[in-house]
C-alpha cells in the first residue's frame, strides 16, 4: 500500500520550481526596495538642508535685531547730550558767536557719528503726523491750517524705520474748528494751550 505521507510531500522538481520563483521574486523586489530607500534618504537630505537654511536665516535675523537694539540703547543715551548741545548753542548764539560756532561744530560731528549708525532727525516742517510727532500744545490760529506744526519743543529721531523719540511740538487749530481734536501722539492730550506735565522745558 503506498505511503500517503510521501504523496503529500512536494516532489523535488516542484520544490526546485518554488525555490526558483522565490529567488526571482527577491531579484525583482530588491531594486524596488533600493529605489524606495534612496528616495527616503534623498527626501531626508532635502529636509535637513531646508531646516539648516531656516536656522541660518533665523540666526542672522536675531543677530541683526540684537545689533540694532544695542545701537538704539547707545543712541538714546547720546540724545541727552545732543539736547544739551542744542540748548547751549541757542543760549550762546547771540552773546558769544565764537563759542556758539564751536558748539555747532561739536554737534555736527556728533550727528555724523549717529547718522552713520542709522539715526536721522524727524522732519517737523508741515502737517502733524501722530506716528512721528507728539503734540504737547495746541494753539488756535487763523494764519495756519488745522494740524500744522507751529513750534518744536524737542526734536525727534528715528533709527532706521523705527521712531526712538517722537518730536514734541505745538500744533495749530483753526479758529473756525477749535473743537477739532488733534491726535497727541504719545502725549496725555491736554487742552489747547496746556503743556503736558511730563515735559520739562529747555
């Protein structure tokens, strides 16, 4: 009687066929797996490069901002010296021409140093701008249109596009529009003719 166990086992020919098919499958699958791995590594490299570029840009921005803040602190401290020079020049201009000329030379040199750091004086000719000027006083007048700068109490300065100190000014209010509210910028918004308490005259 034939052995049923032997009948259930694959023949040597069938086993060889299975091995050949498995080897052929491995040979077909190997390139696909390799290509997939290459794509994954390429994507990883690209993402790493992008992250590194973003990191470099962030560091550059932070360094630029720190440098700007350091320059701003120095310039703000020097503005007090500039104010003192302006007061001295004004008070001595008529009494001691030579002394005033010397002070003007010092001021010019100081301004050149500050301008090289990116500072510039705020223009106070023309209309009031609440982003650049601070209205300490408003004066009713028929000679000027509403919102015109009549007098400068303290000069203002910018560092690049940033206002580091607004110009403190007197602003006109037309006689027919004396109820017009002129924006006072950073001031307390006192009534016409009143100067803010925090302003100290030169």
